[in-house]
């Protein structure tokens, strides 16, 4: 049927009426899909390209991706009677539109379905709404699943409650059909309140916000916040309830801590007796708390004013407090805390700390000052006690080292200002430790207090006396007339300090050693000046003690030299260049070598060096310990090697200085170290002999030395007193310490042939040793004549160049073999036997 034939058919009047009035797009198409007619709505929708849809293929009205589907729908409708199809097209604004079309056949009289009626509707808005609704539903679901909170929904009609996150929080499953099941999860103390509040909200249909404790899966009770909202029907009745349960436990606990803290603060304010005041900047009125009246010792009914307050302030602090208060009022800002004194009518002074706070109105104007006052007198007194404890010596009630440095800096600043001088005197009590060791600590304390009192008596006005520790004192002396007056003050100190001290029925004394330096003559820097005085003190002690010395530049030179010596010693130790050399000891009775003395040697680039070149190292505690340990280890190692190879070395005597008796880093004393080293080498104690000097027995650490020597003696190690007769040892020491041998110094042996006095001393020392049950060893014999004289004096053992010079460990075997061979040769020849007997052979 053609288009013209279709338009001429009067049977289509009703269809035309539908075309004209329908809001949907209605068109009539032929079975092959050609649009025969289109209503106005269709023309408007599909004629947006300027071409009427009539006469075009219906499938061509759609976007390319929908045309095949549209064509199939036309064929289906022509065959089965009805078809529905969804298509898309590009609209006027280039937006993609969604359409739903229904195709039904239109019977023609006597011809069957010769036409198709198509009704199309733009469903783009419906699609967008559905998609938005779906997206919103998915988003809400994701948010609910992602939140750590509990989300619940109660359906009023069914009575079913859905709770998301309930199991995750509580660790237990709830009963969705029981509307009150959730109450069983609450703390017993919170259930009634929660139920009453919930029932009231549901009756009234109002939102609900309650807090209660819910049992967590951990077993703890945690505070939560339950916020419920009703969903209303159009008639205003509630159809559903939705709610969110939020964990607020941490916030609640934090709030509680704040409240507790505020409560404690209020109690603390009351307990501390803080006084408060207010100043109204508008009216000028002041308000004082009762505590302030009591603090000021003013009657509670007295009028309050700033002047009344200021009158109570100590005169020395009054101007400062006025200025600070004026600044706070005029500048309109807070000021730092201020400390001042109240001068009360009773004459008492109290320390006060004041604080001020400014408050402003909305326009920024200062309207109120609020302040607090606290009595800090006890705190000030405690600070003073603390300061005194930190800056004074408790025993002598003098300054300590810290305060001495502070006062020295202040004295130098004053001297710079007025062009004067300052003297620094350091005092050390000679052999003070002997008093502690022999008479007890109480006697030592009495000596220290007496020394402090005597120094204070000798110190001029404005000076400072300090105790640095142990028996060390310092004195700062102002010198308005130059350094000469210091010499007079030091000279006056000496007899005072030498004067005996009486305590507990005993009288004892200590001689002093003093060193001093003067600002600006000897240095400008306080620390350097103190070092110079210390150098002078060291020089006084080295010169024999019991004297005073002023600093001079040569002392600094000597200090530099000493530092270099110590460094050379460290280098030698680090390079393992310290070793023992061995000098033989010969028995005059048997003519045999009975042992050796180990003598320290060290090397540097110039070759073999003597210990005298590093003598200062033996006074340094660290280096003395290292040198002693090195010698002990090497000597024991050499003895082990000789013993293993059958060398009959007898024993080895090892010199030990006073610093070596100290405990090492492992807490071991000398006896511990010596015995452990011998055990590790499987050597008997008799293989080693320990030599100490008289000076060692007189050392301040004699209380440590004695027990170590006794332990060594008890273990089987013999003790020799070296250089006997040259020092200041008392014969008492020979009874106090387990001495087995007295060694007679070479200074006496070398003069026997030319000095009758030396000969007499040697004979007396040999006799003394014999009478005390000890052996005598003469050192430094260099000639056969000296040996003969020693034999005549009945000396037992001799060592010296006459028998052999000190030798390396590797030479000991050869030396002993040669010595024995010579003895055998002497036995075969009368002349050689006589020479041997006289030990005249010089080696």
C-alpha cells in the first residue's frame, strides 16, 4: 500500500484522532519498516534533524547500535503480532536518549496486517532515576559496611530488627525477631534508663539520643552513643526506626580525665592556700580573697586597694612591683610571674610569687585583671638549702669546687673593673691518708675541719676558701696591693697548717704543700690561672712537699714535657714496644745464678730506651696499670717458655709501683691479677718475686697495698723491699708488711770502697735483715772488690754488671750455659777456682 492509498482510506479516522492527541510518539509503518504516518509528538521528537520521519525507514530513526534490533522488532511484530524493543538515539543536545517502543499490527479490512502501529516513549529520565536510585542504594550499603559503627533498622509492622556491625562489636549474635533483645547486651546499671528512654521516644515518635555501656567482644564495657530517628508515613505515623550506635568510650574517658583534672586543680588551689584578687577596670574596684587578707596580715573587714597591697611589699622590691603592675594595666597584657617579698608588721619576711591574667570584652578592651599570689617561702628556703648543698662542702662548711669557680670568675671581673689582682692558692695535705688509715676517718675529718678553719682565719676579707674533695683545698685572695701581699698570706698559712690537731685524746699533724698563681700576672683566664696554681702545687709536692711554690713559666714547660712523655709511653704500649730485660742474681754462698730481676725496657725509632726516660708514666694511674700488666704478662710468658724448654732460671723478681695496686676495670687488685696470670701459665707462685720500694709502702693507698701483699705472700710469692735505706720508711713497715728480702741500693754499694760511712751502712743493713729473719740483696756491684767486701759483710745475694748486664729473654739460656761452663772450668783449675770463689770475673 502506498502512502497516498493510506491517506485516502476513511477507515483511519479514529487512528488519526489518536495521532493528533497522544503525548507519546505514535507512527504507522509498513511491514517493510517504512514510516507511513507520524503524529505531532513523533514529528517533534524525530524531526530534530530537519527531516520528517515519514517516508524513512523506522529503524533509521535510531542510533547505529540500535538499528539492527529495531529492524528485527518490526519483523517479529509482523509475524507474531506484537513486539517490544529498547533503542537509543542522539537527541537535540547530543545527549544519548533511551526509548521504549511497542509495535502492534493494524488489521486492514480483508487484507490482514498490512500496517504496524508503533508507540514510542522517551524513558531517559526514568533510566537516570533508576540508575541514581541504584547507585544511592549501593553507596549506602557500602557506607554501612565500611563504617565501624553499628547501624540498625527496626520495622514497626513486622517487629524485626536488623543490626549491621552488632556481631563485630559484641562478638555475639542478636535475635532479630526480639525487639528487646539488645537490652541484654547492656550494662545492668544502664538497662532501665535505656529502655525507658527508648519506649518514650517510640511512643512520642521523636528522635532519641542516649548513652550506655555495651559489652565489647573483648569483655570490656565500652560507652556508646545510640542515635535513633523515626521514618514517618504520609499520615504521620512511624513506619520504621533507623539508628547508629557509635563507640564514644575514648572520648568519654578523656572527658572524665579532664573533669578529674579540674577537680584536682580546684582541690590543689584550696590546699595550697592560693590568694586571689580581681581588679575591675571599669569601676576600679578591687576584690581580695580571704586568703589574701590572711597573707597580708590585714583584717578581713579592711578596705582593699592597690596601695594597701604595695605597702606590704618589701622596700627593696616595691619599685619593681609597681612598674610591673603598671605595665600590666597600661599595656593591657599578661606579664610573666613575679617573685617578691612581703615585709609583715611582725618583722617577718615572706616570699611571694604573683601571676596576672588579663580579660577583654568583645571589642578587645581590657575589662578585668585577675591575679594569684602564692606563699613560696618554704620553696625559697628549700632552694637555698639545695643551693648550699650544691655549692658548699658539708664537712668543712666551706665552698666546694663549683662555687670556687663561680667566685673566682666574679673576683677576676671585679679585679678587671678596679685594676687590682687576685691570687689563687691550692693546698694539699701531705700523707693525709695515713691519718685515715691509722687513726680512723673521724680523725681525718677532724684534720680537714681544722685545716678549713685555719685557712679561713688566714684568708683576707672578701676571699673564698673551698674544699675540692679529699684533702684538697683552694683559696681565692683579693690582692689590692699586688702579688706581694699573696706571698705574705701564703707564708702565714704554713705554720698554721703545720700545727698539730688534737682529737679523741690523740695529737697528730699533716704538713701542707701549697701552689699559687696571680691574676693578671700569670694568666687572664680563670681556668688557666687555676691550672697554673695546680702546676705550682705539683712542683711543691715533687720538690719534697711541706712547702709552697709560686707559679713560673718553667712549670708549664715541664707540664708540656710530661705530656709528651706520657704520649710516648702510650705509643710504645700501642706498638707493643715495652718488654722485660733480665739481670742475673747470684748467691755468694753457692756461686750459682738463683734468679733474675726483670727490668723494663722500651724501644722507639732511636733504639732501646731505659725506663728513666718515661718515669712520669709510672705516676699516671692508667699508664702505670698498663705498663705493669704488660710486664707481668711478658715475664710470665718468658718463664713459661723457659720452664717448658728446661732452662733453670730459678725465679724472676718483678718491680711493682704503687699505682699498680689499684683495682682494674674488672674489679681485680694486684694479687688477683698476679695469681690468675701464674695459674693460666701453670707456674708455681715461687717462680715470681715481687719488689716494691719504700715509697710504695708510704703511699696514700697503703691500706690497699697491704692486703694485696699479704695475699701474695700467703700464696707463696716472696716480697723484696727495693732501694732500702734511700727513703723515709719506718722500721715499723718491716713488721707491717711480709718482707722476705731487703735490697741495698747501689748508691751505698758503689761507695763502699771509698766511703767508710757507706761501708758501715751496708754492713748495718745486712745485719738488720739477718736479725729480722730476712735475706739481703746488694744491687749495682760492678767490681770484684765490691763483691769481696759484700762477701765479708755476709751478704747473701748480689746483682750487678760484675755478673751480667740486663739481657733479652732470648739470651738467658745462653747466659746460664756459659755461667755453668765457667764454673766447671774453675773447678778444674786452682787459680780459676780461687778467682771463681772471689767472683772476680767480670761479665
